[in-house]
């Protein structure tokens, strides 16, 4: 049985690095890389992070490398307006990535925009390029496109996390490594998703603080229809082995979380097991549903769940399995 490797988030708190080096999993599972945001003046990302200047960023890169881990720079903005495409701005981003790669040993970048991905591949043939989960790679054809554009690693759309047959087809069609995001916690087929990430991309770049209407809608939907908590395409720590013929590489979401939360989530996945409320190791919407509504899902009550939903055709109007299960296992205090 293969050992699993993990990409773990950095929350711009150096104390996390002191803790993460001590996290070890069962059966040789381990942390392979730390992924992190850089200075937002170069390129935004899909999360709002504490500001980090270039000196602070290069210092963190050095600390990650001193730990014997790889660093992956997140450049997965989905919108920055028309200026994003101005040749001067594109060249500035390329120079920044090139300097981090050649002078500071940056091993990998994660990119959503295919135009930037192409340009980085052209200018930096040896850097590892990850096609972001925000590239919405949910089919063989889209995976093939991103491979041809220069991706080395594909992080599939998490809405296909439970479609094991499709994931196998993607793996067979491209010689990219697949990295599955296990705990993002967004709604399945969320109608707000693209617009939300567009807003966050501007937010992280411009430093303004708009009222986040999107999350309030997602929280409300999850509360009035608890089956959405189950339909969100997370992967339980206990089910990682079900993916061993597809990949041995998994990404833990949670850059905006505190250090203790990240450590607990990392331990759960590296040990392939968790006792307690599954929502405690979920990021994004589901974590907020837990906090806002005291939602509780006993992780052990979901043994066998993946086997059922992996063969589902996702036509919820014919099947009411998740609705019925939600009434039995999801509690709100």
C-alpha cells in the first residue's frame, strides 16, 4: 500500500512551521510541501491572508526549505480586472516568480488562469506548475487542455472528488500527477462559487473589505437543507485509501485558519482517522456552519458513505439518500 503525501497550508504564522515539522502520520504518511500566498501586489489568490512583504516571504521560503519541505506559491486569482492582462503586469509577475525560483529555490506554483500558466511554463520550464482547483478541471477534456498548456500537477474540481471512475479516466488521459483537495467544504455545484472567488481575488489584491454576502447564503442553505453538508465533496481521512489507484497526493485546505486548527486537520488526514465532529476539520462554508449553528456530524457515522455516493448519478431529485441520512446523523445544538 503506498504512503500518502500531503500539501499543507501556511497561515502566515511562523509558529505553524515549528509545529508542522513534528506532525507524522501512520504508515509513513507525511507532509511533502507547504503552500502559501506571497505579497499580493504581484498577484492575488483565492484567500484573504495577512499581508506579507517580499522580505518576509523569502524568509519563510528559507524556513520551509530548512525543514526539508517543498514550497508551493499560490497564484490562483480568478479575476483582477483588465489591468491583469496588461503586458507590463504579466511581465512583473513572471519576473517575481523567476526570482523566487532561481534565487530562493521555489519549487512549485499553483495557477488558475491558463494564460498565466502558459507564460510561466514558457519562461520557467523547470518549475512545477499546479493547475489550481479554481481552474475548474472537472472533465477529461479540460484536464487534457491544462496538460497541453503546461501543467505538471492537476488539482481537480472538488465537485468530482467522489466520482472515482472519472478521476481514473483523467489519470489515464494525462500524465500529470493528481492532487485531491480533501476538506474545502463548499456547497456541491455552488451557484455562488465563481463570483465569490472573483470577489475574494479583488479583495486580496486591493486590501478592501467588502461585506461577504456569499458566505451568508451558503450558511443559510446548509442550515435549512442539511443534506448539503453531506453532498459537499469532502473526503474523509478514513477514505483516502479508496483513492490509492488514482493518487497518493492530497491537499488540505485551510490557509485562513489558526495554527491549532491546521495541525489538528493535518494530524487527522496523515493518520487516516478522526474521532469527533467531521466539521471540525472542514474548511470554508462547513466550518462556518459548525461555528454559526453548532452543527455536529459524527465522523464515524459515515463509515460506508463513500461507497454509496461514489456510484451515485448526482440526480438528487430521484435519490433521497443524503436527505434521509442527514436527518439521522446531523445535529444542531
